[in-house]
C-alpha cells in the first residue's frame, strides 16, 4: 500500500472517529476511498480535499467541530490550537493591496510573503496557487478569497504563514457567484492538518459579525492586524 494511503484504522484515528463510523461513511459514499483486496483504503490527498470541501460548506457549529477534531493529536489526544493572529505577520499585510487582476493579486500576495524571508521560492508558490485557482476558485460569496496551493509546501517555507491583502475596490476573481472580491487571505502551510485547521479558523473568523466591514474600512495594516488579533481572541474565549 502506498505510504500516502490511510487504512480504516489510521483514518479513524486521524479523524477521531471509530473504525465502524469510517466504514459506514465509506459504504455510503460519504468518504473518498477505494477497495483493495476487499479492504477500504483512502488516499491522504483525497481525504485532505474532502475535508477542505467540508469546511467550505460548513456553518459555524460545524466549523467549531472541525477545529476541535483537527486540534487533537490522533496519537495522544492532546489538544493544540492554531490561531490566525500567530500566523499573520504585520509585514504580511497590504492595505491597500495594489492589484487589479487575479494574477496581480496572487503575485502581490506571494511577493509580500517572500519579503518576510520565510518563503524561499515565490515563483513555485505562485504557480501552485494559480493552478489551484484554475482547478477550483477560492473566492467566496462574501467578497473574500482564501488563497492557497493544492497541497502544503513545506519544502519552500520556513514556517506556516498567513498573509492579508485588501484591494481598494473589488475585482473579478472567479467563484461563479458573480460577486467582486476585495479581501484576500493567503494560507501558506507546511502540513495538511495545519492547513485545514487554519482554513477552518479563517472560515469562522470571516463569518463573525462585522469583521469584514471593519477590515474594508481600515486605514492601514496595523489596524487590520489589531482587528484580526481581536477576532481571533474572541473565537478562543
């Protein structure tokens, strides 16, 4: 079996479910898997994208549950929390972000992360994000895009990071909803679990009351960073 595959038992531990629950989900086509020699196996990449899609369709209560699942170690049960405010460096915020097209947004966001010294191959990151957008746009119906490559890119990152850019006006960014996008988060992760937990955390944050309106009105990056820190703290309380 390829190293990237989960068994029923290892996927159950990863998702904090019982093996019986995993089997039921797989039998009902609720989990992406395949049978090999009569036994279920699950690609890590497929499970990653299944979880990512689930986050995108979740409401507040479900997002809290997802964060709880991802925040527990499968091996020890120990809890750990990823907070956006720890990942978002003040120098990785652009207000306004000088961009008017999808390509210039992505290049501008990636260049900003590269200037922190924590991204070693901005060209590779840019190509990966453009490929992800071509496969499935990350723009949401509320004018926000959660940019990220298809898979975490630990080999070119010194640490996980989040960047924020706010354009002066909305631009077409895909997504099929017809709405313009003006708030852009870039998620740079080094592992699947951290990526999904960051995505769930950001999804909760941008649905919280009033935050997006406040971000769109900020005069500078320092104010935007303060708002994110406060919103993150409210989620943890």
